[in-house]
């Protein structure tokens, strides 16, 4: 007989009880049970599910010491002590505690208490009185002067006397906005000057040849110093213009409680060193921008382009974490929430934002090392599993039979389940509400885009700046002029009219030069240009302010505006 002692589990103990009961009912003895001295018989009146130790020992062997007896609870199915909370551990050692979904709201945490009001800043409210002022808050004179100086420098490489003024540059931008308002991004630009199918706004503002010239020479940096700047910045062709627009956007508006961070692919097939191919986007090819947008107003808050590998990013910091922290840096510490998708969301990002009193809600990839293994399994349809680690809550919602949604949140400490058919958890509904900021902003920009065909990627970036500037100007104008609820298309058309107003006033001849008929109606008389050395007797309505001779548009010397101190 094998006299070695070993511990038995609950299942083995139950089997031994059943075998002993059957053996004693016949008065026999079960072989191999001489060392098990605590088994009782069924004839004592005790049930199989509730065995008790026997009073008389049947074995002739001496009793084993108590320390060698198998440890079995008093009841085979119920333990005497309460079990500890269920816990799961991720691959990196993160401990998650399983929670029961509940509806307790609790007290709001400090990272979810908004400490400043949303809307235009005092600077914007003080300066915005019309559509043009709202646009100039975002694309100010500093930005326009940079474009004008770079354009003139490029043009004078071919033509020594070529010039363009700020007024004419605004009129040029006005034509782009009218084309966007008429959804003409796929229409040839020159067809707008057609006598039969064209638009009178274009003929009255600029001639077709003048528009071609400005578009040909349009530049955003100086070519002489570009080579040395390219060694450190691929975006240097349009860096000053983009940064100026972003700084003005940050200074003109304060976001609400929710900010969305996502990517935007501006479609272009221009030759560019950082063009991206994204098969899940409608246009596939383009320049990718990381954007942060206000969820309520769809205002573009911050952004920068994706240029490839960034040498300034710390080696231990993931790309998604670095992008989010850079975009939301001006808005942290005010009680806001950041919503991201699974490309950006991670536990290190959530902890970094919590340290700055900012919460995070976003979907997270199921293969992250910090997540428990159970998130990759399947459960009952429309069921929710909630886990918690420190101040972070993980919700695993089985939305489809073969797919679940995993959401990480530092805003929700209690997850309530809706009473609808799909039983969505609170975190899923909150994410669906706040994830659309950048997507809707991109959709709005594409609807009335000023984009046109171009082979130069800096011009494509300038188109994107104008699209986003029109949306931001519309948002700020409506917030400042709360009585006026103007549609965005009408705002773009009226903005174009105000952009060219100063240029049209400079083109109009003085009233003293206009002959009047007997009825008092104004009539304009065309004259032949007297500057015969430069043109072929073009017709004109203008006269030189010094000699009084007729002069055409090609022979006019453009004079920049000067202040009284410089006259």
C-alpha cells in the first residue's frame, strides 16, 4: 500500500464521499481508503452534499497527524471567507480591478471643472465689427505683407517693375472665396471670366491676365534663403504663413469643455516630400495635418503638418502622445476633456493629461501591453465589462457578435448603462458625441473649398489656410454678433465683397473727371492711353494725377500707402 500522504482538492473529496457511501450501504469496505479517516457513511442520515467526519474509524492503521490531513472547507461549494475582488494584469504589469457598472454620478473631479468661459477672446470682441474684421483677426496684415513681399521678390526676378499691393492681394483672395462659395473647385478658373457663362464679380474685380500673374508669382518665402532653411524644416516654403494663422487662431477664441484631436488629409497630388497615401480617405493622396478642434463650434484651435520622422520627439514618447500634448498645450489646466481615437490613446498620455488637470476619453487598441488579456475575448452581445486602474476606467462594450469597443476614460469614475435596446455604456455615448470635432471641420472645409488645380504644394497649403480661416472667421463673427445668424455661404460671399471694397474704391475715377449729361446721370468716357512708349494705345478711364494725361492699367505706377509722418 502506498503510504505517501497528499492533499486532495474538493472534486476528489466529493468523489471519495460518493464511493464510501455506496460501499457502506452494502456493509463492505472501500479499498484504498484506509488513510482517509474523515469520510462518513450515508446511513447516518447525512446527505452527500453536506458530509461530516465519522465517529468511528474503520481503518486499523493509526490516525495520521492533523498537519497531514487534506484541507477541505466545511461546505464543498461555498467558501467560508469572502473572495477578494477580481483582478486582471496586463503584459506590462498594470493591475486592473473588475467593477460593476452603476449609475452613480458622484462629485465632479477637478480635471472636469471648466474654469474659463468659451467664446471669442476680449481681443477679438474689441476688434470684430464686420466680416472683414473677423477675417483680419485670423489673417492679419503681418501675414498679408509677408505674402506680398515674397510674391514681389519672385516676380522681380523676371520683371523689374512688377508690383502688387495689399488691397489687390485682398481682391485676389476675394475671387478665391467666391469660387469656393460657388463650389467651383473642379471648374476651370478662367471660365469665370467667360462673357457667356462667367461671373460679373470676377470681371469687375481683376482682369483674367492680372489674376494669372498673381497666381504665377504667388510665393510665401524668399527663395534666396530657402536652401539653408530646408536643412532643418521641410515646411519652410510656407512656415511663416501657417504659424501666423495658427497663432491668431489661438489668440482669438477659447474652446469649450470638449476638444477633439484627429488628422486631416488635404487632397493634393502636387510634388511634395511629405505627401501621404491613406487608402481609408476619400481622396487617398494629400498633405496630412494634425488638428485640434472645438467640439461645439467646430473652430480650428491648433494644428501642424506631418513631415515624417521628427528628431525633436523624445525616443520614449510615442507619436500619438507627442501630437496630442503639442496640440492641446495652450488649453490644458482649465478643466477640459480631450477626445482621441485609437491611434493617440494610451495610458501614458492619460497620465500626462491628468497631471495637467485635463481628462481623456478615447478608443484604445486592444493589443496594447497595458491592457488585460480579457479585452481580446468575446462576451454576450450588448454587454459591458468595466475595469479600473487608479483613476483610469476601461469599458469593453460588445457592440457586434465578433467585435467589441474598448474605451479608456479618466473623466468617468462610474459607468452607467443605458436602458435602450443596445444598452450602450455612458463612455461610448460620450465618445460618440465628442469625437466629431475635426471630422465635421474637414467636411465643412471641403464643402466650400477655395482649392484649385496647382502643381505647387505651398499653394495647396495656402488654400487650406483660407478654408480654415473662413470657418474660424464665421464662428468668431457669429459669436461676437449674436443677433445675426448668417449661413456660412452667405458669410463667404459678403466677406469677398468687403475684401475687394478698398481695391474697387481705388480703381474708381474721381467725380470731377466724370462728365454729366443734362439729366444728371453719370457717364464714363473711355480715353486712349498717352504713354505710347509702353503700350499700344490701350483704352482707359483713368488719368494721371500730376499731368492729367490718360493712362492705362499697364502704365500706372503702383504707389504704396504711407503715413502722414512719411509724406
